[in-house]
C-alpha cells in the first residue's frame, strides 16, 4: 500500500504558500507498518549515526508540529497538458473575438465620420 505523510514544521519557512509544509511518500503493507516507517524517518534509528530523522536533520533541530498519514486508495493521472491546451485555445478564441469587436467599432466610427 502507498501512504503519504503530510508534515508541518516550525522551521523552513520562507513566507511562501505552504510555508513549513512538506510530504513524505511511504510504501508499507499496512497502517501499522507505515507508522513504524514514518517513526523511523522522523525520529531516526539508533544506527543512523548523524543522519537521524526527517530530511537528514536531527529531530531536535526540526520539530514537527503536525503529521497526518494518508492511505492512498486511488490514483489517477491528471490530463494537465490537455487542460492547458483547452484553456489556451479558449483564450486565443476570446482574444480573436475581442480584436474583431474592436475592429468593428473602429470601422463603424470611421464609416460614420467619412460616410
């Protein structure tokens, strides 16, 4: 099974959106195994030496204030390229219509002025 841990820490804030937030992907056979692996990633293991804890930092220096573990039950590829193409086509059509409308107004103005 696939799990995602949503992690929120007090450090690493650069005043951007999702400041201090990150995620960690885990593969485990069940929720208990996922929690065990997550504990190992966050707190580290005794044999980790100087690479204990989340993101290769000591857990004391990177205190987490919230962790939510989610089980991924369904996955779908998002057709993002199709979405971009669709919105670009709509934008282009809208621009063309606006240009035609501006040209029509200019034509009517000149026609009224010069006959």
